[in-house]
């Protein structure tokens, strides 16, 4: 009886160790602290948990009163996907902007400075960078989160980003394995499928992940995508062929494998999060990310108990769960002992994020000084990964440079006539985000340019194939500093 009780307790602690749950609020709830004390080794943070750097530092310190090596993870890609600056927009451009500049030293320095800010707040695991090659321009969930559509560009910048982030003592989590770039479905809503052959996968999707592994990435995040050339029946997160056969054995990766959010509909709507979590660990995953939508103790207990029951019933080998938990604890130990490299001279004072955003801007046409323009933001519905709470655009930044600037936001269904009626005789600055994926935006832009040839067009998503407007500005991302860089061009600053 004593042996059985000890075994059960060990299995329960291992089951807790592999979970990376989220929670509500800006302080750690009592239930979370209790679970950390009982064996939970990682916690995931989201925008809802962050009010300021000072508050975040206090929160992570609170968690470490229960366990000094707890992994505190965050989805901080910079650019369009920010949690540190969710209410104001990121101080860093995202991957596409860095890829457009194509200076790996700059990418490394940006990632190091971002990592320094995370470490300063007590965050030690970042679910970034995205190593996806954005080969499908209609991809609704990757886009500017990728370094670009060129495989080798994405590979060298993925490696540089991993090196920079980990030089700050923050573990990188390269995602979304084996590559989410050639999808046209958002895995938050359904299960995407990539129908390419093995040769294409080897030559395109896998190259940046190989570069990340060579660069020493401490973690890799799996994708909820079906890749029939690798496994015709199960998505990558649940596939032994992909996680163990390809990632572990063929690519030789020894670090932590983390799942993408298990409450995403690609898993929750097909397998359910309990069964999905068991299958993921059995397939070779080491950590279960959950908490973007389900953020309570009941979820943690459901997943813990599902894993323990699977071990007892023989559906999940106890050794596999123990191995997964050991990898989580090994990464926690690395973060506790990590010693950040010296910061490059001047990188903080120079505002490296804004410098990078300025370098990423591409302008077609000659900008002329404007007086009191009207900024019309044609706003698509935000995807879940980015969220709709983070502001974007150029209106606020341009108003700070050009007093008298007017502004309006125009969702789908709006017309050029609506914009022109509000603008009056002022020059229109039309701001869009991935206009190529939204035919209504293109229609409005064409009508605006036809009516007002002096219209300035700012694209803050993937650049247009055919630039429009008297001046066309491509920022390669919609972070705050990208908006600032575009506003400086418009204002002649």
C-alpha cells in the first residue's frame, strides 16, 4: 500500500509538472500558488495578467515564493503579438519587419533586448520565435509573424532570434513545428491541413527548425496541423511519427517539446483537451500549454487527473510521463542558472526597436508635407493569436507629429464615400492590414485613389503586390513602433 501510494504521488506530481496553465488576474490566485507548491512547474501568462512591468515583476516574485525555479512562460513575439505591451502596442517590430531588413545582427540584438525586458520582469520562457515560412500569402494566422516567404532567410533569422533571446537568459520556444506557413485555416477555429510531399517539407518547412536546433533552442512548440506526408491521421501535436520520429530521432532534438494551446478548436473540437493532452504526451510532447481560454483550477485538475488515469490504465507509459516531467524540470533548472550575456553598447539607449522599425519601412512615391490629414483605418477582424485589444495603426502617432490630424476606423461594409465624407478636403491617409486577404479593403482603396489621387496608403500587413496611392508605405507589421516609423515618413520627420 505504501509503495502504491508513493507511486501515485510521483505520477500526480509528474502530471502537474507537464502542465503550463494560465489564470485570471494580475496577482496569483490562491489555487495557483497551491498547485505550484504541489508540483506545478510552469505557468503561462497572457495580456490579461499584465498591467505594468512593476506589477509583472511582483507577480513572478509571488509565484517564486512557492517554487524558486518555476517556469514563467509568455507569448511575446514583439510586433503584432505582444503581451508585455498589450494595451499600447509593442516597442519592437515583429518578424516580418526584421526579415525585410535582413540584418541578422539586428535581429539578434532586438531579441536580446526583448529578452532582457522579459527577464527583468521575471519571465524566463518565451513562446517565440515563429519559424514558419509564410509560403501561403493567404495564411490567416501567420503572415507578419513569419520572417518571410524565403526559407533560408527565415532560417538565419530564426537562429539569430534564438541566440539573442537566450543570451538574455530567457529560453526560446521555436514554433510551430513542423511548419504552419502553408495553411489557409486558423487552427484556433479548425484543423488545418498541409498537402505537400516530403521533399517540399524537407526543403522548405523544416529548414528553419533545423537552424533553431543548431542554435540551441531550449524548446520547440508543436502545431495543430495535419500533414499527411508525415502522418495521415493525427495532427502534429498528437503524432508519434512527427514528434518522436521526426523531431527527436531524425532531427536529433533533445530539448523541451511544448504543445500549442490545447483549447484551440483544432484539438478541443476534435479530440477534447483531456484525451488530446494524453495523446500529446504519449506522442512525445513534454509540456501541455493551456490557459488562453480555460484559466481555472478545474482545468488543471481535469488534465492532471486525465494523465494520471491514463498511466493507471496503461494508455500512457509511466516512463514517458516521467521523461516529460524531467525535461520540464531540466529547463527550469537551466533558467535558474542562466547568466545573461553583456548587453551590446548603446542598444537600450538607442531605442533599438524603433531603429529596426524605421529600417523596415519601404516607401514608393515621394512623400510631401501634409497639414492636418485624415487617417482612415480600414480594420479587419483581428485573429485570435493577435487579439483585438492591442491598438494598431498610424493615427495616434501621426497626431503627435501633426496637430489637427483627424481619424476614423472603418470596418467591413464601409465605403470610400464614408471616408471622403468624414475627410472633407483633407488629404486621406488610408491604413490597411493585409489588404490582399480582404477584397472589401481593396475596393475601398481603389475608389479612394480614383477620387483622390493624392491619397497616401499605409500597408501594415504583408506588402501589396501592386502598390496604390500617391505615396505607398509598407511597414511590414502593425506594432506601435511600425506605426511611428510610418508616421515619421508622412510627417517628413
